[in-house]
């Protein structure tokens, strides 16, 4: 039996959910080695966020482990996501965390930014099929076989919509106010922000787009300011903690960066508002959902201009949870599982932004 996994492959963080638990790790891939990376450290043994896998004879560190240990660590997803095999390694690394047996059959629902949906077929072609992955935990090695027959690629922010209108078993919340009217989603990510519009439950590509503005813009500005003010050279991927805590260590001293941070985030929010206002007639929107890890930090700047906007519950993982819920919804409806390949957009009314016509036929729109 295929297991459904929701996988949100962000430029900043990979988020995954199998309906029971979620995982999140930085989208960083580094060269690894097969030995134990902690042999001389005093830190506790590898944590759940330490991912080490071997694929095709090469060993990789992923996530936090790559940030700490790899000589060559880089954000795994380039702007076009075409760079090398990183996306495949991150994909398999995330899935390896959900393998309970040596043979695993997954139905993966994942997203691409609305502006990059044309790459869906290529992504599916690269990932589909049978994969062999060795997972390293301490000194142990486990050989895993991962079969990916069904991969469904959807416009990224729809995950947040599904997380709101479907429950965690994939049942439609009939009372959701979001199933009618015009709903906007603003997904503020690490490198990009996605805007998506859903009208009466249907995805509307014309009012959906991706802009290259994200939290990393703030990080770049911040790292420039830190270099000037404190002579501190920091790679942006090491700044997450400092930004969340509002302080940074300089020569063993803690320096408060909250004022600097807030000013920089205000500037990013202003740029985003310009984009929102040029894409949407905000007065027409019944609800605007703010999501993504950047939603947390930008909410207070956006709300005065976008009064109908609400920060969703657990915005960082909302897409991944929604992808899982969508997969569960399709499976339980006994549909021919997901269309493998690109997202076609639905024409169903009062459906949770469905992907296919057959959904409507089987259920008649009544899914009590
Ligand atoms: N609780 C939080 N407080 C402040 N910042 C946060 C919080 N959680 C996440 N962030 C920041 O939000 C940023 C975006 O996170 P998110 O996981 O949404 O990005 P992503 O999906 O990887 O990026 P993209 O959507 O561009 O591909 C990260 O840089 C992270 O540091
Ligand atoms: Mg994202």
C-alpha cells in the first residue's frame, strides 16, 4: 500500500508530513563521508535533524548536519531548481525519514511556486521510479528501497488552503468559510513569496504568481550590516537562529539586533505590499491567508494594509500538512490516485481546489 507523504521543498527549509508526524530541516546539502561525523565532539549523538544518506555511491549530509559539518554546504535549491542532483537528494533524504521498512511505496504530494509550474513534468520525470538509499544513523546503515509511482505537483500555496479546509485525515470541513468567495494566499518563504488566489474553491492562476522577495533579502541586508557594524562575516544560512532570537554572538558577547532586524523586515514588507497591490484588487478578497515561515515576522507590517489577512495556524508547516491532507482526501475517495505530472487546475465548485474532473463525478460535490 502506498503511503501518502506531503513534501514542501522550500528554498530555505524542507517540510514533510505523513499525517502522523512532521519533519523540517534546512535545504542544505553537503558532501558527507560514511564515517561517524561526531567522533571527536562532545555533543549528544546525532539528533533527529541529522540526516546522512548515500545515494549512487556518494554520501551526503543534509540539513543541520550539513550546516555544521560540510566543507561544501549550499542552499540546495537554486532559483530555477535545476542545479545538479540536489533536489533529488533532498527529496530522498526527506522521504528516508519516513521509511519504516526496507521496501517503501510512497504517493508524494509536493509543490512548485505558481510561477514555476511549467517545471512540474520535468520534476516528476526526475523523481519517479525506484530508488535505493542508504540511511546512516550513528554507525548503523540501513538500505532502503523507495518506490515513487505517484508524484503530484501542485502550486505551492494550495497546501495552506488544504490545511485549512481539510482536516488531518483528509476530510472536508464542510463549515469552512473559505470554500466560497475569493481567498488570497501570501506564502512568504526564504527566497520567494508566492501569491495564490482561489475563487469558490478553484485555483485561479491569473491572480497567482511568484516574486523573488523573501526572508533571505532581509538576511542579506542584515549580514551586510553585521559585517559593517561588527566585522562579522556570516553565511546567511547560519543567521536563522540570530533572527528568531533577535541577538547574535560577537566575540563571545551577545549583541541585541532586534531594532536592526525590525527595520529590515519593515522594508521587505513594504516591497511585498507593492507586489500585492499591483496583482490584486484587495477589496475583492474575502480572506487573505498569510503563511510560510516569513508570515510570522511580516504579519504585523502587512496587517494594517491588508485588514482581512490572518496568519494561519503553524504557517511553516501548513503547506506540507495540506499536501498530506490532499493526498489523504484523494485516496479515501477511492479515486484513481493523483494524476502524475502537472497540475491542471479544477473546475469544481465548492471543492477544495481540486485537480481533476473525475473528483466531481464520483462525489457529486457532496462529501458529508
Ligand atoms: N518562528 C519563526 N520566527 C521567525 N522567523 C521564522 C520562524 N519560522 C521560520 N522563520 C523564517 O522564515 C523563513 C522562511 O521559512 P519557510 O520555511 O517558509 O521558507 P521556504 O518555504 O523554505 O522558502 P520558499 O517558500 O522561498 O521556498 C526562514 O528563513 C526562517 O528563518
Ligand atoms: Mg515555502
